[in-house]
C-alpha cells in the first residue's frame, strides 16, 4: 500500500558527487542521434568494422561448449587464458609481462576510475597533457585532485617540462598514440625521454593506448610499457579493434599495484563479465585480430584522407589542422576570436555536429579549438559537413 503524504527527502550528496559533471561528448551525442545530423562528434568506432558473424560464432561456441562456466561468476582479476593472451602479446621488445600483471576491466574507462581510487588523494597533484582525454579528466576529478597541465606540441607531450612540475605528483597520464582529442603521436625520442624522466623521479606513468593498433601504415611506435615495465601502467582495450559494446579492457602494471586495483574492483563490480571475456578469447585466440585490424586501418585512412581533402578545399586561411598518422581524430585550431561552443550551436542548427575543444583542457581552455571524428561518416557526407562548417567559419571572419 502507498504511503500518504510522505515528507520530501532532502538529498545530501557527498562532496565527491559535487565534482561529477556530464561529459560534453555524451551530451552532444544525444543530439547526433537525429538521422539528419552529419556527426563528426562521437569517438565511436565505425560499425562497418564490427565482426558480427565472427562474434556470433564465438558466442555460439562458448555457450554450447562451456556455457555453465561462462554464465557463472568469475575471478576478479579476469579469465586466465585471456590474461595470458594479453601478457604474451605485450611481451615484446625485450620486456616480459606476466599474466599476474594483467587485470581485466569493464572497458579501460573503469581502469581510469580504479587508478584514481587507488592512487589519488584529495588535493594531490596529477599531471595531464594539454589538452587531455576528457574521460580521464572525468574519472580522476571524482577524487578531487589538483590537475597540473603538461605542455604539448605537434609531436606530443614535452618531457623536458615534467621535472619542474612533478614534485609531489601521484601520476602522469598520457595518451601517446593518435591522441584523443588531437590525433597527435608522441615521437619515439620523447617516449624514451618521458619514460627516463618518470623513472628518475619515481613518478608513475600511465600509458593509455586504445588507438595504438590503428596506425595507417601498420607500424605503431614502441610502447613505453616495454621501455620500463616496473614504472609504466598500460591501459588497453578491445573497443576500437573488436567492438565497444562488449566493454572489455585491461590494465597492465606491477603486481603490487594490480593487487590494489583488484581489491578496488571487487568493491566496484566483483568481476568483469566471464561470458564476455571467454567470447573475446575465443574470437581472437587463433590470430583473428591480425587479419581484422588491417581492414580497420584501411577504412579509417581513407576516411581521414577524405576529411583532409575537404578541409583543404573548403576551410579558409587562418584555420589550422593536423594530419594524423592513425586513429580517429583531427584537431582544428580556429582564429582566436572564434568560440567553438558558439560555433557548435550554429552548426547543429545546420545539421552538423562536432566536439568543441574546451572541455578537453584541465586548466585554461583554448576555446578556439575543436575535434573532428571522421570514421563513422561516409566520404560524401564528410565533404558536405565540412563545407557547411567552413561557411559558418567564413561568416565569422568577415
């Protein structure tokens, strides 16, 4: 029976809840669900790359042969054969990764949250690139750090700037391959310099690498993990190379940290889906990714070139953009007086969407920047959308 005239609850949120903010990208994606929108907004993989039949076969085989195991609770650290696969795939370039250093997580976004929970104190310093991945800023901000911005340029993070700002920092977060949002790649020289600097300072270095396999040339640069397995925390994901809907990623770190992350994960969700892990292992164990990933690279390289060609054709003098060597994003810098948020409102009115650059900055946002994602839009729509954006920008230059 229903209670009559209950007293309204006065919700009292924890201080950490006050730090929570909606993702600018997720909010924009609500708009882009309209079929008439040309969306350069989402960092979503192209559905054309999803191996639906291969995944269906893997599900069928796991459920028919190991269904009672797959549908049961699993260990917190993850499905053993899949952890071994991850460890073996990363044991290259002179480094040996043990399965005990691998924790399977519900998407690498969960790894960011767990790392924040385990490593960040209220008010402690956290070093992040300028700009940085919005999801990392969101995950860490719950734990109320003091974000310190590390300068970057077209070749990525500037290692020589780290020592002067690292005193007392809990970690440095980096995304070296085909960076989100900028599409930049950290040079090999800077990777060595950054790993050496962090090792000398005793500063944990997070290498977030969801896009590393998406090099258009097929030759990604060496991982920082393999340069110093004892000091680099590596995050990997199956979202960009298989399918994001499975929500499966992994974190690789020294065993002492993995055990703490495992304890934090136990408190969060007990374990990542045993069924999902077993299906992914079934799907990839015989070398499927080495056959599948090249087709993703080719598609994305063609889409990227279509956007670069359109930018060159339509965008006015004074607008700058990079030419990524892989991944899913192009970073655009507009003349200083143009506000990306205002431009977005005008673009949506003309059925085009993108992500303004300001939310990707932990400090001092550059409002005249924007991120364009090209992988889910066919070339003819890319050209059409870029032409519309160019017209709006030209209007602001008159």
